[in-house]
C-alpha cells in the first residue's frame, strides 16, 4: 500500500512532464521537464510547468502554412585600413 502511495505522489509531481509527453509536444518537453523537476517542489514551479505543458506557444495550428522569402541585397563591407592611422603613421 505504501509503494502505491509513493507511485501516485511521484506521478502527481511529474504530471506536467507526463502531460507534455502525452501531447507529443517534443519541442516543449525538455523545458517542461526541467522546470518540473527543478522547481516542481514549489507550488508555483509546478503550476508554471503544468501551464507550459498545456500551452501551444510556438506551434502553428494544423494545416497552417508559412511562406518566407529572404531578399539578399548588396552587402557592402568596410575593411579598415591598418596601414595608416589618422596622422598617416602606424
């Protein structure tokens, strides 16, 4: 009976990480797990990690496409002249 209680408490503690894993949120899983394990002992850290596990921040809805175009214009570089300083000397 005591072993079952320990398993239930561990599962409750790791609930945010379990939720992120079940949701297949691989991009967010590492961040959730770190916050959950490191700060989960505080109520605030546990709640923050649970919110992170349920958030879709940084993810696009299914069926959404993004078009990106990059315009690379003329790139001018400036090479400083190390042979002469302002007075014409090194």
